[in-house]
């Protein structure tokens, strides 16, 4: 990741590359571990900005796109031979080309490459050797994982998505959220690069303990949380809300329901089945059948209002953000999630998700009145990446047309360095009746470079 200096003197990232693949993500984690040890810091932004990481991501992205590896990386520096070898090794692992992977591994181990590459390889291979099937905690009874919300006139909830980067941006944004004095905090998932134990600690838990120590905190299962297998995600859950004063709010599983007599917030696990590590294109994520039944029970048997939360989107204006169907063509919405929730769309007041690192407010679509993406909490996104470039694909294989972004609210602001602002949401649930104002959600954008006060993008009642 290339850094310049903003007018305020803050480092400005010109790219932050992540991959929707566990092998590539764990390799990045391994490189981060080695680079952090060399520089005596655990900061993720340091490893992402180092030439070795930039060279690796440049080379791997070329393999992933079936293109020639560029001679220079995103910083304009030459892409070294060893970085190309590392990228080709990971690509051979994904393609299950064992002969090629073994040959490159030998060259990395026995050749003349900087020890950084052999240390990263050793860390990666240690993870691979210890990898276990994905962890997943299931309910025994339909009443499991239902957590009582307090019966109070007003509950304020902070919501952030794709926040677990460890960047200075993430610390600053959480401080902005805490200025709104939330009663609890919900993260919509993704701790980078692959949800390993030190990443969960450095990029999530330590910041929560420092800035939000005395409120309940929940975190969903994103794809990056699952790339190391998921066991560390459950260890993280055990560290959240563990003090006696918060024990009633303990999150026991990757899906849960927060509920009082008027409101329920239902969170699901879309990270478990995000993708097969050996595919080179994205798959369409889905829920475990038992979990789908659990969600249906909550929607069927509750008389109040429901808010849905997920890491992955139900639909997108950008086509292949959801995945690819059997035809290999992009989809506008996820048919596997839709089939679970279609009967209950009229019961859902709003559905919030992350995964795409944008802010997206949609017009009503496929029966959902309010679909909102708030995945821009910490990943820097450049204007040149065209994150709001809504596609118009005549061959788009979808049963319905692409969803339409809500008019007048198309994108976040740009700072002076052409990096988009970050975002978060504040949801206030109120008891209905009398002169009480309606419940609402307010969406805020924040300039991560100049670090001014966050500003209201828009608000809506729910």
C-alpha cells in the first residue's frame, strides 16, 4: 500500500488489497506477522504499506486475473523475483497444482530469497498443517442464542462493518462512534487478513477494550473471519462481554437474536460458506439449513419489528459482488439467502450488511423496503477504484433487474487525496406510543485523512 501525506500530515493509503480466498489471505497474514516482527510493531497498516506486500499483491492479482505479472507494483517499484515466486506458489496451492507448488516451495526455501519469504512460507505451512474443518456452533433448541434487550425507553446501538483492519482509521472511527454514547456496539464482520488469533487481538479486541470497554459488543462472522478456520473467531467471542456486568449479553454463536417486546435484531452467519478455497471465482454464500430454520422461527413467531444483520449482502447494484450462478454470470441478488427470507420480507424493517466497502442505500427491491450496505468503516477505497460504478450488463443472469441505489444518496464524500470517507450507523430503538419519536437510523460519514468530526449523511425512521 502506497502512502503519501495528507494536508494534515496523516499517511494516506493509495490501496489496500484483500482477497476473497483463505489461502491468499493467510499468506498475507503470514507476511504481516514476519514484517511486524521485523519492524517491532503489530500495526497492519505497516505491513500493508511495505514493498514486499505491495509486490506480492501486484503479482498475485495478476495470476488471479490471468494476466502477465507487471514489471512494477502499485508504488512504481520493480516486482522482485521472490515476490513473483510467492504469488505463484499461493496460486498453485489454490489451483491444486501440487507439483508446481512443491517446486516453488523448494526454490523459496533453498534459493537466495530474503529470509522474509522463507519465514512467511514457514508460517503459512504451519497454519496449513494445523488447519481443521471450519468451526461452527449450532443451537440445540430454537430458544438458544436469544439475548434479552433491556426494556427501556431508548436503546442506542452503534453499527460498523468491515472494521477489523488495525489501521489508525479504525481506532479513530470507533472513537467517533463512541461520541454518540451507544448502549451497545455491533460489528458486521471481517477482521483482516484471515481472522488469526493475533489479528483478532491486535485489530479488534484491543481497540474494543480501549475505546468501548463497558458496553456489550457483538461481531458477526465475515468471510475473512473464517479464512483461518473459524476457531479463533469463537475464542474472540469468549473474550467479549466477559465481565460480570456484561455476562447477560454474552454472544455464544455466530448467529443470534437481540430482543425485547417491541424489537428484535437478528444476526446471521454468512461467512461459514463464503467460498471454496479452491475456486478462482466467487461463490454464492448460504446459511446452514438448521440456522435457516432458526431464523424462520424468529421471524414467524415475533409480533414486533425486526432488523436483519449479515456480513454479506442480500443484493447489490454491482452484479458480481454477490457471486456467480451456475452459468458463471453475475447475479444481482443472492437467491440462496432470498429463498430463506422471501416469506418474511414484509416483517423486516431494515436489513444492514457490509462486505462491499461502500455505503449503499437502496430503493425497495425484491420485497425488502430498506436494504443498506455500511461496509466502509475502515478499508481505504480510492476514487480510481470506481467503487460506485454501477454496472449495466445486458447479460446479467438475474430473475429481476439490478437494484437501484436510492436517488440522491449514491456515494460517500471524497477527501482531498481522492480516498472515500468512512461510514458508520447509529440506530436508536424506542418504545412506541404517546409522544415518543419513532425509532430511526442515522448514517454518518467521516473523513479518515483530515480527521474532522463525522457528519450526518442521512437519517430514516424504521
